[in-house]
């Protein structure tokens, strides 16, 4: 969210915000120029909405929600609802959403609990398809795609440019690495390493996400090095350090491969295949 509009300095120039007569917008809400609030929307007093963002209709913004520029939010979304966590005691947690995101029909994004930093975040350029659920304390990076009906448990991390297909269920405290892909109907109980295509119940790395890597501009040598790392780790099962040494000997220990190995090392330090479970225990 580094490129998001500073919420305490919304621009004042430009066309005024448009609010449909049937919408209920608290007069204390901060609406930047070019914001459009459609029919039957409800916007809370603590809401801050950046320039050019559109709430189509029947969108509900609850509590402290900060939304950046040029987002489009479709009907029946609820953003900023209380966390579905029985330990929550009503503190002033929040949701922060960056720029140029598309949030389709029926998406729910809960504000944070009191167990981490008090914020649920969505980055920039992310596409949340219909009926997704983003639970409390989740952090989603930039240019992430999440397809219809996918459910994120609390405290999930999804790194930039990852993609989740439809009807995926992600266990709380799980991390999904960058450029990873999770196939539809998968049950994600463990961290998903970067660059991998995962599938199953529970989801396991099946191969590398070669289509995304090619589209993302990764060169051929890097893709081949990641593929060899996958072969050593998940087929030959040689172990993390032996695989590292073999790739070093082949001259294939590229930055992307080092990123993969660092991710897996953190995962092995966690519990139940989830690195962030260490934080949960703390």
C-alpha cells in the first residue's frame, strides 16, 4: 500500500463526490473528489474514501475503513464488519484498502481482531471475485486474484501476484507465497510456497506455476532453476539443505530460488506446516 493515497491528506481539487439520494452517508465520513456512492449504500462516520472510488449500490462500510483511489466495489459487499472472533471486545480496529482494486458482489472483509496489529489490509490492483470472505487480520498484497467463493481464515497472508481459484478454503495463520497458484476446491492447511501450483485436500505443490512466471517476465534460466528446485524438494525429496547445495553446484541458486528456500525454512520452523503459527503461539 505504499502507493496509496495518504488518508490524512485527501485531495480537495476535482469534481465533488456524488451521493445517491437513497444512500445513507454519515456526515463525518471523508469523501474525496470523484467518489460515487450509489443507491442504498451505507457509509460509516469513520470511513475515508479516496478519489475516484465507486460504491455501486447496496454496499455497506462499517467502522474505521480507509479506501484508496479508483477502487470499484460492487453490490452487497460488507467492508469493516466486526471480526468473527469470540475474543473480540470491541476495540477500534480497522480495514485499509489501497488503490485500483475490484471487489465484486457479496464480498465480506472483516476488520481486525485485537491479536496482532489491529488492521486488515488489501494492497493495490487486487481482484476479489464474488462471495469471497476476507477474515480479520488478513493481509493481501498487490495484484492478487481471488476467485468466487474462496474463504480466508483469520490472520492469513497472501503475498503479491498470487492467485487463488474458486471455492478454496484457507486455514487461519496460513501464508501463500508470491506467484503461487491454488487450484479450485483446494483445502489449504499449510503454507503455499512461492512460484508453486498447489492443489488438493490438503493442497500440495504439484508443479511450478510456469504460466504466471512466463507472463511475469521471469527468464528461462530462472524458471528452469525453480523447476529443478521443485524436482529435488518434492519428487527426489532430498531435503532443503542438500537441494540448496546441489543447485549451488549447478550454478542455479538464483534469487528466486533463494526466496523459495527462505520461505520453506521459515515454514519448517513453524507448527503444522504454517510459519505464522509461531506468532499465534506467542
